[in-house]
C-alpha cells in the first residue's frame, strides 16, 4: 500500500480534476479502506480549517 499515492488520489478527487484512465488505474491498485480513511482525515482537516477561518474572521 502506497500512502502517498492514496493521498494524491483523494486530493485530486476533492478538487475534481482527474483523468479517467488514472482514476481507473487507482481503483484497481489502491485499498478502498485506505481511501476512506484518508478521505475522512481530509474532510476533518477541511472542516476544521473552515471553523478556524470563521472564528478568526468573526473575532
């Protein structure tokens, strides 16, 4: 399992820019549970960043 490749695949998916061939290749090579774990961490960081930004702006 390559965690760097998993993070890259999830990051590109968040942005929405991904070639179909690369996406299909990743689906065959990456562990689905690792993708879910990395995605959950990414969402938590994104939401935490938004909460921090709103708190800073509202101060």
